[in-house]
C-alpha cells in the first residue's frame, strides 16, 4: 500500500531572539514522523529536546496518531532518551533503529 507523506514542516526552535535548533516533521493521516531534530551543541543537555518531544507525544496521542523517528545505532544517548520517553524499536536497518510510540 502506497502512503503519501505531507512534504513536511521545518520549524526553527527559538526563544526570544535566540535560535536553539530545528525540527523537521512529516505527516500522514495515521502518523507523524520526526524526520530530524537538531539542538545546537551549546543548548544540549538542558531538557529542550525532551520538552519538544514530550509535547509532540501529547499532541499525537490526543489525535490518535503514532509518533515515529529513526535514530543512528551509534547514538546510544539519544536512543536511551527515546526509550525513557516510551518509544519502542519496531524495525532496524544496518545503521538505524526505527522507533515509535
């Protein structure tokens, strides 16, 4: 079955006049996919990414949608965070884990 993704939405993550990173999402009728999330290194480790993902989890759950993402296998720190947030691995490639909640 062919599924069409909305071309996606890229948002700059900012507060005030400060850019912290960006978020790229793609949607179908059933799911939202985090294509990429990037928090600039100087802003990492402060809970910003966690807050954004928790907000996405709440929004997708309230819309009865699935939230999916891919994470590089070598990025164990990110995978651990996603697991703490409730994501489960549903597939893997040579380089990535595909996760959903």
